[in-house]
């Protein structure tokens, strides 16, 4: 046999570093983390088998449950509100608005910021002493209080406020692109049929945005579960551990408290959560995609 | 639509715009105020006696943990880390996307699905082994470690961007070039590159914001001298020596945000297009 | 100059065991300088076969030879072929001139020679005024001509054309068709040409291969394909309107074999049509139903034929196409088209049709294969 022509092996050669990286640094490392979650590792990895002890530690830890609950609150509110605001703004912007490009740019710019910057800014604005609270008081509402940032029961909601501020514009951009992609002939046909604008949106346009809803939900869920920087900058997980999320829990146990095993176990739980959210979403989307 | 409802429409849109802009305004206003003015005045009032003292301090004198030379060294770290990481991950992603769409081979679809899943993992699940690996190869305490990490975990996204773009390029185009005598790289350079500018812009901007804004990898993998600006900013805000200097915090936050804001202002159109092209289709 | 051999070619997309077999054992031999036409329904594998000849798709099984040498493993650039693609495939970032020059420059043709070639091709295809435009600024027909130009700029061993004229308007198509014919005469380059157009197939080809579902149904000269179709698929695929396939029964009357065809729908009587075959060849089919194949132009007026059998048939519908009147009737229970002169039809309900039985062919009703 003559030697294979270069074009036969070049594509594989080009892809091989990525394949290798993915195999080692994604799949391999996930396996190592899973393995580590079943060991006695503390300050340093210690490959002594510990069975499910680390998971027992994890589930016995109140702080973990606080962080899980916070993630549930933050995640659901963040996703729902960002999507609702995003869709609302997108529909409004879709009404042949003058200065649309300008408004769109304003709504979207927070997306360019780091969550650390967002957190820092909102922390300053929400701080009870000199921030929002005082402005409202200066406006004449002398007993207005807004102390969510330092209130253990409310701190997690400040994360929602800042998170929505940052991501709603992004949802808006995706929805707007989706709205623009809807076949204008369908809309014309509906108008000829006598449908009003709200009906057209409710019955025709929004249902056809299904894939966009899917993408937006997927991306926001992803941001929510990974949420680390925003909480770090805004509340630092506090007061106390009141606004802890799993990402912070994992970070602190792994890197400050020398509990690698528990850190690994919590990372595995995060992975499982993401899979529990993504897999049904993707499955549903793939199925409806096939049906279409 | 009648005039009244159009009025409300614009009113709502303008209010939303004000809300979106408010934090930026507050940050800017605060950064130009003196501490006294901050304490006396209102959060949203414009500075009465603007001063750039806070900016100077944030840039070169503020304490970020033990060091007290401002954000400057970390800002440079971020540049040194972001630029190579963006370029490398974009170029590899482009070649990957090209190979995966127009040079399919047995297993290439599986490979793509495998890469795609890499977009969705929470990075926490690779932090521990990566920290040890970087330690073992001596990449800790240098920007190389961070460049490496950002390239490795950015590839899934860059590959996805380019794959989704190149899948729209008709296969017969590549076939025609092959019949004309062009090989793998010639086709990439001569045929695909000239039509890839939109997606390159998209990918570069996306990667730039992602990597510049990253905090997790920075805080976990960087030594105290190789920290990126986001980590330094967080340290600066948390380091309190006596009075809390909100004006310095805000100036520092804007400094840390400046490059991505600039990129966004200059090339925001592509940014929007990119988010939609990459995300909606993917 | 090259001969092309295609031997037992099979193609399966995807997994060999699970995938779909698109080509199922193709055998074709094209001599040096011959012009082969590939025809067949959409999705039957014509483009796939061209791609394999070009080296753009791997060969699952079988062998492709150029000048008797196996080329299965040879990459496209070393096969010395030029190809026109179904979708033009013009490089969008290059203008017309650069599109045409691309293959030349990769083959290190000197610049002056390139310019001369481009000028020649542009003149031939009337695209001189378009040389500096980008493909996006061209109409469909102009793009197709540029795609032709790109192939014609090189003088390869083999030309591959995948429906190169399908998007041109009727007039340009006729012009281009004769250009291609002249060009082939002049250069004598071996050519494989896919088309859906009957006239292109009949006028351009030295040989025609009719394909269906990845199998070659018949491979022969245009005349053979037209007059002696190997089976009912070929008979009804080639020609427009296609060959009539009329259910008939055979009997032997003395030395002559006769086909009996029921006329109309309600009428009891049938026509007896003498055939020009020996009793020996059809003896297995005597008394059984067969399909009698007759082209519309062989069911015509007395003025257009001699020595034919005249039968009076009822008219169900008439279409005047200009030169002809297509008269629809029922024979053997199926719709049949006859090609008469418009003057001989008028408003009549019945027509006198002359059956030119020298051109009649017989097919087995079950298998569809020609009986001969
Ligand atoms: N890359 C591929 N993977 C799987 N199946 C394919 C692929 N390319 C083509 N096919 C299938 O192979 C069959 C033959 O395709 P091909 O393009 O050769 O048809 P064709 O004869 O050129 O049709 P047309 O006249 O419409 O151009 C079709 O059923 C098609 O769906
Ligand atoms: Mg085809």
C-alpha cells in the first residue's frame, strides 16, 4: 500500500491535542475527583478507601444544606426572573422602537462585566449605611430600611438582584434574536386571520421560541450552578454562612479547611445537579426536535 | 398601537435602561468623590468636587492583601494571561471546528459530543486534580498555568462556535477546492479564513470576556504574584486598613472592568451576534 | 486522455454494517475520450458516484481505475480531474477571476499562462464582464457558467459534471449544450455528465447509464437506451412523454406473433397487432399477459409512418404542444399517449392511430425485464 495522503491523517492530528486534553483534563479529572470523594483525603490527597464516609460528612453538614437551599432559591429566582425580564424587554424592543440599537446595547453591557465587578458595585449600593437605604431616607421616608445585605434571611436575595441585573440583558438579546427569526409570513397570515398583537405573541411567536427558551434556560442554569464569583464579591457567603452556595462550600472545604475529600464529594454533587438539570432538558429538546 | 400605549412602551424601556445604567453611574460618581463627600452626600449625586485621587490609589497604591502597589501589576498579569489564551484557544477551536465539519471521519461525531459535554461541567469538579497537576509541572505562580487552564477549558466553547459556523459552509465548496488541488491547510487559509471573520470576532470577544472576567481559576491556581485583576480586586475590596475607602473600591472595579467594557463598546455588535449565533443554534 | 473503469463499486455511508448502502455494485467502462451520461431519479447515487470518481468519497468496496491503474487511494488533487458541482461551489471570498485561477495557481501554472487561460474561458462562456465580481453578485446562471469556467480552465484527464446546466434558462441551456458538445469534440477529454434533462442525455452522450436506487439498470448507447430499454424502469424514465406500457396478450397466428390489446374501457373488442418477433423467443409468454412498449411517436398519423397497423381509438383528452397533439386514450386498461399531428385531431371523439410495430418491445409483466 502507498502511504496515506496527508489529508487522511491531518484532520485527526489537528483534533488530537483537543481530544487528549478533553480525555485527561475533563473526563480523567472528573474520575479522579470522584475517586477522591471516596477517600480519606484531608490536607493532601490520601488514597485510602473511605467508602461513602465523605458523603456522610457532607450530608451531616448543615452548611452544605444551607448552601444547597441557597442554590435552589437563587437558581430558580435568577433563571425565572432573568428570563421573564429578558423576554418582556425583547418583546417591547421588537415593536419598531426608535433607538433600539442604543437601548439594546445599554441592556446588554452588564454582561461584559466580571461578576466580581458586579458584586463590588452592588455591595456598595446595597450597603445599609450609605447606600440605597440612605437615599430613600433622604427622600423623606425616614424609617425605610433595606438591610438585606447583612440580614441572614435576606442576603441570598441580594445575589438574585445583582445576578438578574447582570444577566437579564443577555436573555433579552437571545430572545430578541429568536423573535427576529420568526417567519414574518406566519405573522402576516395571523394578522390576516384577524389575530390581535397580544394573541399573535401568545399563540404563535412565543411557542415558536421553544428552542430559544431552552438555550437561555440552559445557559442561565449553568451560570447559576457555577455561581461563585458573584457571591464571593457580594456577600462572601455571609453573613456567617447565610448566603453560602455549593461552589463556595467546595472552595472553602478544599482550599481553606483542608478537607479535600469533602470538597471532592461536594464537587461531585454539583456535577450530579447539573446533569440532573441538563440531561432531561436536552433529552426533551432532542425529542421535540425530532418530532418537528 | 395608539399614542398612549406607545408612551408607556417608551417609558418602560427608558426606566429599564436607567436601571441598567444606575450601577455604572454610581460606580463612576463614587470613584470621583472624596470620602467626606461620600459620607455627606447622596449615593447617586454627581461629585461636587471631582478628584482622581481614588483612581491613582486604586491603580498603584491600594493594598491587595499583603502587597500595597495597587491593581497595576495584576492588570498586567491579566493582559499577559488573557491575550495568549484567547488567541490560542480561538485558533485551535477554528481548526477543530473545520476538521469536525468538513473532514469527518469515523468517530468524529462522538468526539464532538464528547467535547460538547465539556461546556457543561461545573469547573469545581476538575479543580482539585488540576491544582495538583499544575503544581507537579511547576506552572503554579506563573501566568502559564492560567493560560494553560483557560485554553484547555475554553476549547469546548471555541470549537462549538466554529463548528456551528462552518457547518453552514457547503461541503461542495471544500470538495471543489480539493479537486482544484488544495489540501487541508490550504483550504483552511484560502477558502475558509476569508469568510470566517464574523465568527472570529465573536469567538475572540467571547473568550476575552470569559477569561478576563474569570475569578475561580485565578483564585485557585494563581500564586500571589500571578493573580489576575479580578482576584486582586476582590482582595482590594476585602482588605480593610482602617476606614473603608469606597471611592478606591469603585475606581478599582471600573479599572478591572475597563478592557471588557472597551471591547464591548468597540465591537458590541459582534458580541450580540456571537451570543445569538453560538448559543441559540448550539 | 484517460479511460475510466468502475468495477463492482459499492458505497455505504456511515457504518459498513448498519449504514445505508447507496451504491450497490456499479460496473461501467468508459473508453478514452468517451462522453458518459448518468441519469436516474433524485437520490439514486449519481453525485455519490461522481464524488468517488473524483476521490472525494471513500470507496467502500470495488475498484476505480484511470488508464487501467487503480486510484482508490489517490487523493483528488493527484487524479487530474476537473469537476462542476451541482451547487456551483464558487469560493465566496474570491472574485470570478480568482475562482478560475485558484486551481491553476495551486498547480503552479505561470502567471501569463493563467491570464491567457482565463481570457479564453471567459470568452467562451461569455463571462468577460464578470471577472471582477464576487459570486454573491452573480445570478444563478452566471454562477453556473463560472463554475463551468473553473473546470474548463484546466485541461484535465477527466471532466466530471454534476447537472451543470440545470439552472440556466432554456435558451442559454441550448447554447451551452452545443458548446459542451463542440468542446468535447475538440478536446476529446473523457467526461462523466449527470443530468436530468432528456435532450442533454440523448444529444451529448456516447453512452448512457440509467441508475435506480444505486444499481445501473442499463448501460448503452443513447439509441439502445431509447429503442431497446432493458426494463420498464428505463422505458418509462427516458423519453418525454415516456414509453407507453400497454398490457397485452400474445398469441401465434401461423408464423406471426400477435399482441392483443383491449381498446378503450367499455369496448369489448381488442386490436390485434402483429409483432416482428419469432415465435421461439416468446414461447414462454404465449397466452400470458405481457407489457407492450411503444413510444408515443410510434403511435401516430399515417403521414408520419408507413406500413403500420391502423386502429381507431377513443380520445379521452388532447394536449396540443405546438408541433404535436398528444392524444390520450385507454388501451389495455391503462392511459396511453399517442403523438399525432394537430390537424388530424380536431374536435373528434375518436382518432385513427397507426401503430409502428417495428419499434415495439415486450416486457415481462412481473419482472419488468425486456423479452427478446
Ligand atoms: N454524507 C452522506 N451521508 C449519508 N447519506 C448520504 C450522504 N450523502 C448522500 N447520501 C444519500 O445517498 C443517496 C444518494 O445521494 P446522491 O447525492 O448521490 O444522489 P443524486 O443521485 O445525486 O441525487 P440528485 O439527483 O437529487 O442530486 C441519497 O439517498 C442521500 O440521502
Ligand atoms: Mg446529485
